[in-house]
């Protein structure tokens, strides 16, 4: 299927690895020019080279910086001739017990996983509406749908973003102008973050990390972890010309782990 977005420009955040990289690769494969951001210069440049090799016909620009800061956002936005597609993404806050989190911990989580996406949306959404096309995809978490007790910082910040998007996406000025805002909710994907989580669980329980991984896979009917490429393909469709009637939705991608009907 031709997604109808060749020649568009996308800003993809936290795209040097993991799910962000998967999204950038899928968009590049569809002929989309991309600006990718991440804090680590070396990993970002390596990913940029991979993306250019994937499709030499598109432009791939890499902007190293912290997207959670005003300076980082300004640099990323300045590098993109126009933002037709925005993929919001940031690493999740650490797990723990809410009794141990002070105000600073909460503000940091909100800055990264709620306020930064909102600031980027604010910067691009009116231009999208004026041009008659815009796709915004926020990478949140399956924990928005089924909260995880030790991920309270993430549960709170990402749920706040979800509520904000539910209202904003349905404004007629946007939806009627072919501007959509949706959220992708990943479950267990084979990423560095998951590996870190599994390693922590293994250390805490004294188990072998492979045993911990196998037990985690069994929580999903698919009996495996998702791949960044699978996630990227879902993101690319939501960014496509064919997804203009998909507005304000939360697409859970978890291999069937969530047991509910809704």
C-alpha cells in the first residue's frame, strides 16, 4: 500500500534507537524526509547513516540535543523545513515507590512525558491546519491502559498527556483540517529499555535474565516481544494519507497481553 506521504517532512523524537528508530525507519521507507533527535550524538549519527542507506532518495537530518529543554526543541524544529508529521517520544521515568519520589522527580517526569509533547504539538499544529495536512503520533505506554504499580511516574505523566490529546484532537479546527493526533501504546518490545528492566528484575530475584525474559514473554498470548519494525509500521500507517479519519485514538500494541474488551 502506498501510504501517500512521500516527500513529507517528519520530526521524530528519541529516534537513535528503539521504538523511535523503528518509526523513523518506517517513515523513511515510505519516502518521508526526517529530522531525528536524541541526546547521544554518536548513536544518533549512526542511526542517521542507516536511514540514509535505507532510502537514499530522502533527506535525513540529525539534531543532537535534549528535546525536553526549550533549546533542544528549538533546534529540532529549526532543522525541519516544515513539520507535516510529528512523532513524540521520550524515555520513561524510572520505576519505584511513590513514597520515595519528591516534587523534583514528578516535575522531571511531567516535563519529559507530558509537557514536552504538548509544547511540540503547540509549535506545529496550527501550521499543519493551515496546510491541510498533519499527523501527530505520541508514543506513550501500555501502562496508560493497564497501570503498572511500580511505574507511577509514567502512569501519571502519560495519562495526563492522553487526557490532553483526547480533548485537543477533537477540536473541529484540527480534525476538519485533516490534522490527526493519536497515541501508540507499546507493551513489551525488544528494546534497550526492556533489557534494562529485565536485568533489574533478574538481579532483584536472583534469577537468570533469560529465565526472566521467558517468563515475561508468557504474559503475552503472542509468546514473544514485539519488534521495533512492527511498531514503526503501525506508526507509519497512522501518519499516512489513509488515516485521516482516525482521531484521538489510543492504539495498544502488546501482543494481546491486555485482557480486557475495551
